[in-house]
C-alpha cells in the first residue's frame, strides 16, 4: 500500500504554492495514517553509513555484541535464545540503542561515532523543520517547537530482524511509538505493516532512500488526537536479514505537553491532562523491560 510521500525540498521551497501544497500533504498524512515517507531529505549518505555500521555490528560474535552494556535503557539487547547474558530480555530481534550523549561507551561504537552523531544532529533538525511546517496547521506560533527541542531526548535504535526460522511471524510486538516523532530508515527489505482505520493491517513499501516518518503518542496527545499515532509491526523476513534504524525524537524533558487549545472543539473535547515530556517518557519507558517491544495493541 502507498502512504503519502512528502518531498523535503518542496517543504523548504521559497515557492509558496509548492511549499503550501507539500505542507497540506504532510498535514493530511499526520491526521489520518500518522505515517508518511520523506524523500529528498538530504540524509541519504548518512543513512548509507549507518547501515554499514548496522551490518558490521550485528555480524560480530555474540560475546562482542554483549560487550556493549545495557544500562539505563541504552546499549545492546540480544535475541532471547542467542543471549549469553540471559538477564537481557528481548524477542526474536536484536537491537542497539544509542542516545545523543555518551550513555553507552564501547570501542565497537566509537568506530562509527562520527557518522552516528552526524545523522542524529541532522535528523533532529529535519524533525524540527517538519514540526515547524505543521505549526500553522495546528494553530500555534511558528517557533512553538523550537525552544522545546533545544535539548531533546532522543534514542537511535539499530535493529536486526534475522531471517525467520518460522518460529515467529512478528519478532517484536505491534505497538505505537510513545514519543513525539520517529524518523525510520529501512534497508529496502519489506516487512513494515501499519494498522489503518477501517482497513486493518497493510504492508508499507517505502521508496528507495526515503525515511519513513511516523508520529508518536506524545504528539497525538499534544494535538488532542487530531494527529494520529498508529500501531505498526514488522513481519519477519523470509529470505534475508532485515535491518532498520528508527530514530525516536522527543522534546526537552521539562517541556509541558499540554493540549494545544486550537485542537479542542465541541466535538473534540480536551482528553488529556498536562504532563512534562520527561515524566511522560519515563512512565512509558520504565518497567521490567523495554515496553517498546512488549506493548500489545488489540487487533
Ligand atoms: Fe515503532
């Protein structure tokens, strides 16, 4: 199935009509599927480097991968039945989480740290530019997000879904992302599915070199569900391994997520109490294990 494709260069265009029609396209995508693909975003070369890192990291021996610690919800999480350290919980996929600072120190990561940091800073800038373009659609000042995202809380996840041995069609649980906005780089291997209202689960096939952009629960909450955070899942690949790199982008921890008043109407009364972004994320992240992979959504 096709989801909307937004051209980042058009969004940045000085030509008002082109820019506005692209903003309208993005706004419609946010208001229905909560997903779109972004092309001409300028991060294509950075993404290529990140996938190099991905395959070189996940090809390493299990003991080397587990030499990257898991602490404060950053670091490496193995596939359950391959784990040497059985305390680390996962599913049928393995992943490595890296924040914006030195939450996890490892020589294995250092080799590609410049490339990782480059993508992260450009990724935050792209996300902020997208949000800025949406401001007049949701009735807030153009700089509404700027001051709220100058010390963002971000997590970059390198994910490896091994070729399925038939043990599980969906290695990780279906879920919504809990943060603000996610930029997802995929390696072209199919598998991503999103749940569309009145349609059910549909497979997404992003254009080559695009980023999949999806909104998280925090932005849905901020906009009183005028924008959607949509359940998604990944089908296990049959022929080859699949790598993907979601970059979860969130506001400064002290940002108060308080329903944007223009998103409240008689037909859409305010549904949410204010909460700080830090407390909201902590409530969603803290627990026995990473809820990202455990959240069940009803079919
Ligand atoms: Fe996700």
